[in-house]
C-alpha cells in the first residue's frame, strides 16, 4: 500500500517496559507448562496484541505529528497512565511525585441519584454554550442517563443529537407492538387491553376523540369484578348492562378477534404469529404506525424477522412472543436526523473515539455501567478459553478503560457518578476508584447538582438565556478533594452554596429567595462559585 499507515489511537510509548511485558500474552512455563493469564483489562492490551500480530515492536512505532496535538498537558497524561497501571505495579503510587499526580482540568462530581447527575451534566453542557465557539459533549454508555440529559436541555430549548439513538422498544411503534402482543398473551385482561386501546397511535387522527370516549366508557365498565378471560368474556360482561361501552365494544372486538384466535391455537410457526400481529396493528392504527423514522424502523424490523423466522425454532408458544419482541426491539436503535445544537453532542463509547470537544463529560462511572459487566460464558471456563486462544470475558473492560483514558484527554473533563441507581446503592467504577486512589486531593470536586426552579417544574419552561436557580450546580472548590473535602487554595474553609429553591416552602410557592453568596438574579457573587476546570 503506497504511503499507507496504521494508526494506533492512544498507544502509550512511555509505558515502562516491565509493565508492557506484564500485559501478555505469555509463553507457557517450561517446567509446569502453565500459561500465565494476560491482563486483558489494561487499556493497552489490545494495542499490544495488534503489534504482536503485525510482528512490530513498540519502539518501531513513530508519533504521527500530522494527526494533531494533545489536548491535555503531559502531566495529566502521566497521571492517567499511572492510575490505570496493572495491579502488580500500583505499589509505585506511594513513590510518585506530586507533579505526576496532578489532574489539572479534571472535575469530579459525585451525585446522590441519577436524576441529580443528569441535572448536573445538563448544566455543565448549558454553561459551555455561554463561551463563544466552545464545544461540549457527553460520553456515556448509560442510555437512560443520556435521555435524561437531553430532556433537561430541551427545557431550555436546546436540542442535542445522541449518536446512539433510542431503542425502538420505547418509541411509539415499538410500544404499540409490545402492548398488542402483551394483551393477546394475557387473553385481553382489562389492564393490558386498556393500555392497548389508549395507545397514542391507535386511531390517531380525526376519529381519535370518539375512540377515546369509547375507551373511557369501557374503562369505567371494567372496574370492579374481573370479567372472564378472552374477548367473549368482556363482551358477556358488557351485555349485563347495555350502554355506550357495549355498543362501542361491538365495533372493536372484530379488530382483535384474528389475533386472539391465533394465540389460542397453541404452538405454531413464528412467521404466522408475526403476520397476524402485523395485520392487527395495521387495522388498529392504519398507515400512521409505519410513518416517520420509528415507523419505518418497525416495518423493517417485522419484515426482517418474518423473513428470518424459518431459521429459528419451527414452532413457538405465542405467550412467549412479548418477551421475545422486547428483547429484539431493545437492540434496534432509531437515530434521529441531525438537527441538534452544533456545539453539543452525546456520544457512546465507540463514537467518542473519533470526536473531540473542549468540555468532555464522562457520565455514569459506576461498576456495571462503565465498564459494563462481562457476559458469563455458560460453556467454557476462563482458563479453557485462554488455552483455546479465545478472547477473555473481560476483554471489553480493557476497551472501556481505553475509551475512558482517551476521553480524559480533553482540555476540560468532568467525571460524574451517582451513589445509587433506580433500585439500590451503586458501586463506584474501578476507573473512578483508581483515579481517587492515585490523585487524592489533586482532583477538583464539583459540588453541584442542585434542583431546577420550582416554577420550571410546573410550567415545563425555562429561560433560553439563563437556567433559573441553577447556581448550586455551579458551585465548586478551587482545589477540592476527590471525596468532596478540602478548602480553598488560601487555606480558608470552602463555603458551599445551597440551591435557592431547595427550601420546601419555596418549592411549593414557586418563590426563589437568594441565599448568602447568591445575587438576586441567581448569579454567584464570588468567582469561585463558578464551575471551572482550569
């Protein structure tokens, strides 16, 4: 290949040789014949494996000067490399000089809940727009966190593009298919049936109001003792007392009868069940179901699934169709057409490798999220996989660590995590803990999540120029500790600001009273109260 080259992103040419050699792969022990396991969780392992397959030594790799300079200073790069060192070499942390521990330009924010984490990230992205030509991006594998941040930015009329898109299972066409399959699997129980009939896509258009009137009448009649299972059971329950619900149901029941008969036939080919599901959805929603990006994605999904159905089991139980559809719909990503703010973006870990930004927010630094939990192998033990030359189960952990190190190279980096998820307390990511153990008090702690204005919560609108009552999310320490302890560079204790709307009486009344250190317009009176990472 004339004038060709192979580019290694983030290859560490300064990594000590003893650490580079410890990564593996290793030769078998000449005495015992046992091969030592490779350190696949290290961010440099994949690069070393590629060099070995190319029969190229690390010293032969040259720096590509035309590829652009480094965003972060060399001191931060050395600190990141030391923080991600193999476990056998972490003992050197006690001997590292102070200048090699500095993470200048990195802000750490540990929030209580995912909701507060999303608010803090949205405020950081919103603040970046205050500086002309400054760009900002959120990098996270947590799609729920990405959707929360996009929703918060939408309150300020700021659109943001998510490169990963949204799963089809949470979009209207996907939820309609799931609701239809779930109602048929439950033999049209009242709760599942009403969720289907009130779906926004059902009879969308001029007939929507009349349809909802009939659905509400049916809702009122189904309250109380549960009717018998099936469509006939509902019809018999309504026949006890004539009325609007009974008349309306007589027109609706024929639309659902073909699907009910298909589910009552027991195990059958998947293609026939999908065809009946598709035809029933068409009769309920019309062509509106297949319009737009999400509708076209749903149509392609069903067409591909019907075409590939013969390759699967010859017969399936229709009652298992809802879980099957949900699993498959979760894997279908619908990416909207570009049209968000040109200086803001949300990236996944893979997309962020080729992108840069002045402010890079690394969100969701919890174990199981970043890095994700390796999928267990039910057939082969880790040692057997290694002997067969197969990739280890934790290979993706090393890839996630490499993505983390790359994103920390932005001019300003903000690392966030929530102390709990939606169900239980969350464990901090091993990457977060390594930074915490190495840096100690040299990482600046962002104190901010505060709550949005109570009036914005009621109205759903915020000023497009300045987010109201968001000063608490801008409070930070100038030289704080990673664990949110420490003082100012002059040794004075740090005064933390409270959210002006954090008082219960202010939240109920919608009045925001400025607290000490906060101006009446919501701006901090002291420059140290601004979120900065210089």
